[in-house]
C-alpha cells in the first residue's frame, strides 16, 4: 500500500505462523529477532493475519532491504504510532485494531512472560 506505514508480512501457506513471521522479518528487514523480544499479540480475523510486536533496541542500525519497495526506516514512539494510526496513516489491521494492539502491548510490558 503506497504511502501507508506497513508491517512486514506474507501468507503462511499452512506453515507455523511464528516460523513464517521470523522468516519474513529477516527477509523484509534483515532483523533477526530474539524470541524473548518477538511476541504474538493476536490474529486479525478480518484479514486472517497474526500481529506481533518486536522490541528493537535503539542501537540497531536498519538497512534499506528493498529500495524499490520500501522507504527509509524511521523510529518513533508508541504515542506517535497511535497518532499515525488514528489519522489513518497505517494499514487497515493497525487502524481497525488499534485499541487491541495498544492494550496487548501494554499488557506485555506489564507482564513480560
């Protein structure tokens, strides 16, 4: 989706979701996640997609993996993410599920199991 903030992703073809999500993360961003930093949030039934969160540390440098498809990386706070989502600047899953996303992220931060 042009000019909309997006998350990496792809259909799973019946492979285990976490396996596919980690593979897509590596292919799309060149980030290799530590399992304790990569958390499942929920499944969006409208688009049949799972939503995860990944803790990315401030000292991580991000390469532009697909310059013909992606813009430069930008880091922003959860407050900025929430504002952009409420303004409709993210993909539909983020827009329609913003309350659930924020609730689950806050719950994960309070109970980091």
